[in-house]
C-alpha cells in the first residue's frame, strides 16, 4: 500500500524546511556509502582478476566500457524520471510520480533485455570493438557473458536506486546497493579461485550480486515504502511525457555514454602498446572511479534537495544547497587526492605488481590526481541543471569534457607521431595525457540573481600552440564568446606571443583593470598545466 498522507507531509517538510547542510549531508551519507561500496566491488574485481594474469586484468578495463553502456541507459531513465518525480512531489502531484516511475522501470527492463541479447549474439566482435586484444579476448568474453545476462536487472536497479534517492529515501537505496556490493566482494574469491572459474567467476559474482540488489530494491516499491509505485497500466502512452524522461536523462546518457566511448578509444589506443598498457589504464580508471564516487555521492545527496525545492519555488534553498555541495565535495576530495598522491605506486602495485603496468599507470595516476580537484564544481553544476529541468545546459556540461576535449586528444595525436599519444614505446607515459573542460553558464534563479560558476580548462603536458588552439575554440561555444569573457588568465609572455580575438582581455593578472585573484597559468615542467577562465553574467 502507498504511504499515508501524514508520511508524505512529513517528507515534504523535511525536504523544504530542514537546514541545508544537515539535509544535504543526511541524504549524501547513505549515497556516498553506496557509491563507495559499488566502487569497492569494482576494485575487488580488478584486484582478484589481476591475480590471474596481466591479460585478465586488461579484460576488466574492456568490460568496464560495457558496464558504462548499461549505466548510461539506466542513469538516463533513472535520472530522467527522478528529476520529474522530485519536482512532482515538490508540487504534490503523486499521480505523475507513479506514471513516470512506472514508465522508466519497465522501459529499463525492456532495453536491458535487448542489450543482453544483442551482446551475447555477437560477443567476440563486441569485445574487440570495446578495445580488447587477441590475448585479452577470451578473458573479456568470459567476464562479459554473465553481465550481459544480468543487464535487464542491472539497468532497472539503477532506475529504482535513482527514484528512491529523488524521493529523499537514500537509506532504502543504500540497503540494496550495499548488500549487493558486499555479496559481490565475498563471491569473487569463491567463484574465481575456489571453483576455478577464472574471469567468468568475476562476471558471475557481479551478475548474482546485481540480482540480489534488484530484489531488495523492488521490495521497497512492492511493500509501499515509496510514494511512487510500479504499475504496468500506469506506463505513459504520451510520447511527450516519454520524451521528458529522455530529455531529463540526456545529460546522464551523454556523460556515461561518452565515458564508455572514451574508455573504448583509450583501450584501442593503449592496446598498441600491449596488454600492460590496457591493464595499467584500467587500474587507474578503477581507482579514480572510487575517488570520484565521493563527489558524485555528495552531488546525489544534493539532487533531490534541488528538485524538491525548485518544485516548491524555494529558490534560495536551491542556491544554498549548490554552494554547500561544492564546498563539502572539495574538502572531501582534497583529503582523498592527497592520500592517493603520496601512495600512488603502492596503490598501483596492489592490483598488479608488474613493472610494465606500473610504467604506464603511474604518470596517468599523477595527472588524474591534479584533474580531480575540478570535479566538485563539475559534478555540482551538472547535477543542479539536471535536477531543475535545464536539460540543455546539463547535457552540454555532461558532454563537453569527454566529447569536446578528451576524445579529440585521443584520436588526433595518433595521426601525428611524436605528439601526445603518438607512436613509440618511449612515449607510453603519454597515454596519461588528456584534457578536461567544463563551462557553466551563469544560472539566474527567480528572485535570487545569478549563480556564478567559472570555466576551467585543464591540459596536461600540452605545448603552447595546443593550449592556445583550445582556448581559441571557446569562441565557438554558444554563450562563451568574447563578450562573455572578462579575463583570460594567461602568462603575459604568451599573451604577447599571439594575436587573437581574446587579446584585449589578456591581462595575466597585471594592470589595474584586473582583480588580484586572477593569476596566470601554473607552469609544470615548462609546459602549461592549467589555464583558468572566469565567465561573468552580463545581464
């Protein structure tokens, strides 16, 4: 049976009246724990499979792209419906919440089934497409088979998890995910080594644990612990409403989908250097997936707060919650980054004690540490826009980092030997090089004025012309033309070296017209490490 009216009223008051720091942390706590457990069982797969061989360790990186595809579809439906559900509950429209929850859940079951059937029908070509080598292929197929069988349960579990969070019931979501995660960690050594299943055992452990999570999460809805319900007859017949789900979830799909494509292309680029390169990049990705789960966990605690209060027209609370989320995430991430920086090599060797793997993974690990400082702003900004229904901005932010900067830097240099990612065994450390950028348009909330967030561009060990070319390309991003750039923070020497549309704005922190806080770029090994550009509201 559904929740009582008193329970619904208590939940509404909690979401719209509880002090922001306490509310965000209360909702973020279970979510962070869930994300950490999920990351830990991913690390457990990497650890146990890594004990088999370097090729088996590489299979984890290949199959992670498959997992990203499942997550992209699940998050698209879960976040797309969840943002609408949160706003519907904020405006006390329970019928709409049930309609969108039912539509996303049953759609996820169907899509997961189709993906599983298609993947199993062409398993070997699929794994090669995801970046497998011939020696990794048997391990990748054995690992991916059980996961494809469980794809419908995995995808619909992601939908249920997000609906529970957007209803403000992060504790319920945590129970399902943590139980499945702990079970996966326990099953890994039993199936991989105890029963001698090898990499197939890791896949089976993941599939079984995901099945248990599915049953626990579904029971929350069947036992009336939620406002929204799953009813087949409640599935919308309106293409417009289905489009709202897809549009609201498009940022998540873009983010996870491009992550999958990026991982696939990175595997393809790395396999030219052998299995050790694929394994090394896989290990780094899993470790930083664990770290990123903290920022995402805090952000997911913020999402229902933003959606509820935006639906209830409490815009001041939306603004306060966003700024608090950035601050809290930055503090937590800083601690983790410093711990990882000073223990980089032991962490890598923990998963695969192979000098060839370490040679690839260590420089990539260092650069990732530096880039992770940007994640709090990137995550909070993206989740803010998605939660309040600004799908266009959220999608741009979600796709910008991977689609605009990272993918070109993987693809283009391969055609130019001697540059980042070019051919040559002496340049294998260049696989660590990438670029991250996020642009956040100023958001004006009613009665609250503009919420100013900056634009940050990060390039690791790129030469000066490459930096300048990337900056010049900003001129073509909608809303970020010269008229929107107040100051371009470049070294004065670089400003004098180039003639560009930004030249009138290049001050490098010098001159009376610039604020002292606008400092020039940081120099690392005589290369540009990062350039910071601040975008201002001009209304």
